[in-house]
C-alpha cells in the first residue's frame, strides 16, 4: 500500500469514541508532479550517478524547496549564476529554460552543461524564434521576472519581445495595430486569464499569429480544471506548493474565484487551522512541482483533527512521458 493510500485508510478508520469532527476531503485529480518536473529531477540524479557529486544546478531545478533539499542531500549544489560554478564542472540547467546567453557562457567556460528544460517550454522557444525570423513582434503573455519568461525573451535579441500580464496591459500596448505580431504564453499561466488577454490582442491587432496549439501545458490546464471542480464544492481549499511557484499561485488564484478560504502552503507546518471549517468539505490539490510526500503530510495533519471521508475529484488520466535528458 502506498503512503497516501495508507494515510487515507487510517484517516477513514474511526472508533465509537472518536470525537473528531467529520469533513469530506476532496482530493483534486490530477495533482502534483508533471512529466516535465520528473524529467528535470531525473536529470540531476542521472548526472550525479554518471559523474559523481558535486553536480551544480543553476537556480532551483523546479520551484519546490523540498525537492531542492532532497537533491542537495544527494550531492547537488544549487547556485544562482554560472559564475559560481568551477570551470570544467558539471551543471544542470533548470526545467524553466534559459536564455541563449546562458548556453553561450557555459560553452565559453568549458562547463559540462545539461539542459533540463521542459520540452513544452522548449516548444515555446522554437515558436518565438520562428515568429521573430518571420519579422513579427513577439507579445509574450507572462509574468516579468519569472525564470521561464526570462528564458523565452532571452532567446531573441533585446527589445524583440513585449511582456504583458493582464488584459489592461494588452490593451495599452503602443505597438501599431497594423504591425505584424505574434503571441506566445507562459506555460504555467492561468488558462482563463490567458484567454482574456489573447481576446484583447485579437481585437487589437489586424495581423496577429497565434500558436497552432495552446502554449499552456497540459499539466497546468488539467490541474486548474481539477481545482475548479473542488473549489466549487469546498468550504476551504488547500493548495500544496511554494509561494514562489507560478503554477502553485495560479492554482490558488483559480480556487479563490470559487471559494472564499484558500491557503497556499508548502507543507502541513504552515496550515492556518482557523481558516478550516468544523464541517463540510475541504479541497486539497498540489502544484506540478510539489512532491506527493508534501500532500501526504497535509492529509496526515488533517486526519489528526478530523475524521475524513475521502473523495477523488477529476477524471483526467495523465499518460505523458518525456524522454530523459541524455547524460554522458
């Protein structure tokens, strides 16, 4: 029996003298790790196995401190910039993607660099590069300063990309409406917000090219759909993830549109119990960068205070798998 199955079985067992209040626990399905996150974590472990420690990692490999700490214990050293990596050392680049200048720097310094960029982020990179070659202005729907946005804009010459994060910013663009333009979207953006922004851009520009398929990744779409389902039924929602994780924050924002009490916490230790009900339903989901062990910890904490009636909500089965990063 898995740790989560064992936890839920224990949570459901109640004796006659059990005076804990009972709630319905709505578990979003899917939740937690996506294929891109698993691929990036595997890349660090494969590099450690092939080359031995230390293996350097530029920036958090994924946006989750529990994952970072676990990999540090195995011999990974996380740095902010390549200047902190000794010449000739092994370095893994994060799942969020990096600017072309980072690849150039790694080659110049003789680093053995492995790129763990999510294939779906790499797809966006290829798109914007193609749009730019076609002479189009690139409008990127995303959050300025996010590593993925920095990596995408860094694939093109400075000034080639305009970043917008809201419909009002899209409407206020000073680019001539007849200019040839193309739109791309951060893969972890809110589905609903992105649709609203792109609608504004369609009305704003007469020559706008869009990607043939949505840039927002399947995992983001599936998790946002599942959290909508539980938030509409729950008195409170717990999103397990880091506050610096874009996909975790988007899950919390989507839930907050349908539920008044939403908490975004990395683990059970930061739960605000005063915001949870004495009865009714509590929803739990997890960001694409959150390990299932963190979810299990939250459920165990809930089981310590409540008798739980557990229900999985959502029917999407994720079967995506990405080829491992070639480590040699």
